[in-house]
C-alpha cells in the first residue's frame, strides 16, 4: 500500500495510496482518528459508538522526508512510512508506543454482505430453555445486499508491555498478551472493542461487527467481519485514567447513578409475588441488615405473555401500593424487562402491527427510533408510572443459540453458531450493537418522561458508548465454583479498563447445582445454601462483591438472603452482616468515587496498572485490584474450610499471598499495621476477613451503619487518614437522585494531608444544592504511624479529634501529643 500523494487540510491529513485512501484526524492533542478504505470516498454513515465531537483547537503539523510523513501534536508523533503506509506511534519525546509491521499491517478483503429474506416459506419456532424464550426462523433465504470488507489491523507489540480490555469475558485471562478473544455478544460476553496498554496508549475500534483479537501463533491483530472501512482511534495517556478520559470524550460521559444504586441489592430467581417481596424487605429491616434495592426477576408479567411489560394482576394486585410500601421502607424496586416477546401479548401485538419486530417476530428492533420509543412507552405505561425505580434489561444479546445440550461447544463452534444466528436478523455490520441501542431507548425515554429519577439499567450485554445511558453490566449466568469466582475478577477489571465504569456479577453465581443434561448448569453445590462448602464460597463471593461498583446477590437453585446462610452467632451470617455494614460505612467514599466517575472520568474498579503502571510485577496480577484510590482488595479464591461437595481441603493455610505494589507503603485495614511496598506477603485470610490494604497517603471518609442510603443525612462522618505520603480526596455530595447535578447542583469538599507537616486540611465547600447539609461533625482518625516489615508487629497508635465542619476551611495539626485545630 504505497503512498502516492498527500494533503494537509484544516481538519485532517489525507493520503492517497495505490490501494485506497486514508485520513488521519487529530481529534485532540492525545487522540488521532485513522480511517482507511479501498473505496474512492469515505463512508458517510453516522457512528453508533462515537458521538459528534465539538470542535477543539489542536496544534498539529506535518513534516516530510524521503521515507516518511510525520504528523506531530504537542504530545504525539505519528510516522507514516511512504513505501507501505505502515504507522509508528511515538510520544512527544520520541519514545516508541507501538507500531504496525513495516509491510503495512492494514488489510481489506472485499466481501458480499447478505441480508435475510422472509417470505411465505418461513416458519418460526419458539421454545423456552434455562435462558428464557427464543424464537428462530427456519426456511429463510439470503440475498446479497452490498459490498463491504473484512478488515485486519496488525501490531508489533513490545516485549515488556501488557494489554487489557475488550470487555468482560469468562476465561479469566489477565494480561491479554499471548492470547486470543472472540468479540461477539453472548450470555457471558460483554464486548467493548478497546485495548489498553501499559505503554500508555489505547486503541478504540469504531466497528459494531463481529471481531477477533489475536496475539498468538496466527499473528498480532484485530480483525473485523464486515465494515465499509477501517476506522479506529489511537488514544495517548500515558496514565490509564487519561486513556479512559479519552474514551469518554469520544463516546460520552457516564451520568450519575442514584446514591441508592451503590447500596445492597437483593435478588434471586425469583420473587413471585407482591407479598413475597414485601416480606423479604420487612425481614431485612427487622434484622437491621442494610438494603436499598429489591430486584424482581423474569415472569412477573401476566400469564404466558412472555416479555409483556406489566405485572400479573393476580400476583401483584396493587403495583402503586406495593411501591408506596417499598419506598416508605427506604428501598427501591428494579424490574426485569426483555426485548423478546411471545404468545401474542398486547406488547407483542402492538410491536408487530407497527412493523417494529425483527424477522423472528419476537424481538423488537431497537435500530428503529420509533420502535425504541414504543418500547419505552410500553414500559412506562405498564411499570414506570406506578413508581418502579430501575430496569433490569435482561437477555440483551437476544439470539443466544448454543445454550443447549450436555456438552459445551468448542469456542469456534460457539462463535459460528451465535454469530450466524445474529446475522439471520441483523445486518452483519451491526450485530454487536443491539444492547447499545436498547439501552439508548430506555435512557432517552425515561429522561423525556421526567428528571426526578436517574436512569438505572442493569444489562447483560454491553458495547462501547453504553456508559452514557446509565447502564450497569453484569457478567452473565455463571456457575458456582472456585474457578468461576477467580475468573470473575479479571472479567470486571478488563471491562472497566475500557472506560465503561459500572460492572457487577451474580454473588454466589447464577447456577449453584448441576444438571448434566445442560452444559452451562454446572455448579458444584447441589444442596445450595445448606452446604457448608457453598456457604464458604458464597461468603468469599460476597466479600468481593462489597468492593464492586454494584453490590448485588442473585441466582437460581437456592435462596440468597443473608439469613439463609445461618443465624446471628454463626460465622457465615456474622461475616455477611459485617461486610454488608462495611459497605454502608464506606458510602461517603463510594459515592464520592461515583461523583468522580461522572465529573472527572474516573474509574472506581481498577486493575493495578491504573495506579502502578510502571511496576512490571503488577501487570499480570488478576486477583488483586484497587477500589478507588485508597483500597487494594485481595479476594480469597481458594477454599480453606470446605471444598466442593464439602470435601475438606488438606494442608491449606488460611492466608493468601498478596503483592504490595512498589512506590508506597501500605496499611492493613483490619489491624492498622504499616508495611513497605514492593514485597510479597502472606496475609491473614480467615473466613471473617478479606485481605484489605490501604495505600499510604489515603483519606477515607466513612459514615455510620445505616439501613439504607437515605439515612445518611447529616449524621457524623469518620475521616481516616493514612500517613506516609501527601494525599488528597474530594468528598462529593448532591441530592442523591434526579438530574439537577447537570445544572450545577452539587458540591465538593477537598481534603488534603501534608505528611511532612503532619497537617490535615478540609477545604472550603465548593458548590451547593437543595438539601445540602450545612454542618456536619467529622471525627478525624490518624491511623498508626509506626512501620513494620514482613510479618513484624506494628505499633497502631491512633490520634483522633472531632471537628464541626460548616463549609469553611479547617486545618488540623497532629503531633505526638494529639491534634490541634
């Protein structure tokens, strides 16, 4: 692909080659868009992923020598080899970031794109499995619609770099180097086509087709199945937070979720009636166990009208009264809704009559704006108008075709089966985008209805840009085993590294027992919560869940309420209650992280490379992560008490190995012991605790134990300060729900610790909103200051003082005698 001509225009660098045209557009100093096509003009299709970009003043220039063109911004250099158009990416100092092979690395293979024709010969077969209703067309035929391309973009990655991203996947791989991944939507795949490198860059593909990522014996590249042109964005950081900021600049910011969304969510498959829901809520309140959200899973609709967006009047006779009772108890309700409809319910008939169903006459078509609007109108009329608070958009990869049989198909079989099923109903160029458009319809519909409630949409599928629609993605219908628990951690870390901030999972896994005739129903615990082995696994899963963006228990086979695992005084019950209450104590910290997600493009669930990118030892660690700037969470992913089917593990230590990243000291959260970074330790890990370490310099605001997030109000906060280096933290507050924050109704309080001076400063409150707490008592705790090495004991001296903060700056000095205001 030899360069034949080039031109620098106001908007981009345009290239003519022997085999097509290309353009490189500086979107910002740190973001370059690259488009290449073998056609004679660029596509005019509107992107589903990338939003229209506001004009930004970018300083860039192009220089030419005998072998190359160099596009330069203040922080990036893009070198284009004239002979092959191979691109090399360097930072502003000339440090190599990554490059394409010298031969070129950009491939287009022409293909014929087919569409499905539905005529009088087709039949529709509908059936229900463990994953819900599916409708499939048989007897259809294909016809050629247009020409497009398979595209392939190759890289020569550097030996010392680690790669992350691509979304949430089930295999448990941490560093993607030396691996491959198929990028299509299915139950336990949530795709985001972006890779992130420890060398300080990311690549986002603007493609919605099936893709394949490889870094193996077949090469190092990303391949797309059906695109008009190759279109991707190179983003430079170098820090991961800057890469996420670049992604969200392109695809949209994440709106604030309501405060209650960060409380505890209780769910199972399934609560069957209004009475059962209210009984569960009353039990939580009587036991003084915090809870903010109840979730109503599938089949709450009338009779056999699958997917009807209204409640069965026999089981839910008074939706408005039910919602009043739930709200009076300080809780909310999320209801499962589906994009697939069956049995000629009123919703399905209305969709069919208006031509808004896909070829199987069951799934609605979110690619049509009017279909999205009708879907919302149905949800509003049947559910939202009664006071329901949130949506569980289940089955948003709606053409799953391989969840059947006793043997799990091979990965390549699954790719073929599922992608071909998607292509029966959707254009191959857009098969990954169903969930994105579905989420858009829910978000825009609710926003148009009113701004009193923030949109919350728990969805099983995802795509780039979905964060702008108030979506939370969970990892799908997993099976209960220690391997699954271990693999969940990299799944969430990869997902959030792509820039989509809200991820969760089914605490305890969806399938707990085993049904040999169904390959996916393969949990290790047929006795469910009566099995001590499952109780141990569930407690460890619950401990992990307490440090995720959404804290949610869900699954089938066995109930999930806290008291199902024992009664007060038993280790299982007491440990679950302990971590449930800790989650609520951390709510001021967690909600402030949420404020940073929206206002500063922050990420709260962070692989270690976010904060320790230069520490090579941290690159491959898939079972430790940062929860915000302070906490390093180290889940226990091996049995210590009871194995599967209650087989006692032998010779197992009740500790786990933890790597303390270099460049900082760390504090054991439970003991206050201070340890030096850059070492591996054996951390105590009895069932009652998860190894939890706090980075030196951290400031952690905590609240009291409350029963729901509404109770926080003006209650006192505890501010924990972990000395050892300077630190800061922004405490965020707003009304907790509604969208007034978009109008500026929110406040920040900046807190700073100056380690050398041993001085803590609470800055002047910046901002205001209706209901702002004007005065709050804050108990300041300076955690133990003596150092400990390895397993040595540490002094855990604690100095504390109490101040009443009323919005003006306060400075507190700590010395050996205590604290001085």
